C-alpha cells in the first residue's frame, strides 16, 4: 500500500465516519466502517514510511567508484609480511 492509497483510505474513512450520520447497511454501522478504514489508512501510511523511508536517497548521496590500485612494476614487490 503506497502513500496515496493510505491517504485515500484515511479521507474516505473520515468522510464516512463524520458525514454519514445514522446510516446502516445490512446491519453494519457506516460510522464504524469509516473509522476502521481511517485506521487502516493510518496504519498503512506508517508501515509505508517505516519500510520505504530508509531506501530513499538524499541528493548528493551517491556511490563513487574508485580506480583499483596500480599493479606493482616488474622487479618491485610489496613488502613482506613475514
């Protein structure tokens, strides 16, 4: 669930909870259904931000590849580690 879907669920849920007064469909109170949708939207928004926020990069945060060290010249060897 993305940020847009979460915000849409919150908006639809709060509209159902506060704008539809005394409406019941097949024994379900639409106010309760609205609050449940809003709570799912808030939970989805929190989960989306927690999971995907660390993956976002800030401008200037990039990987620079460095050239590998040059091979030793013939007759020159690295110092011994013995």
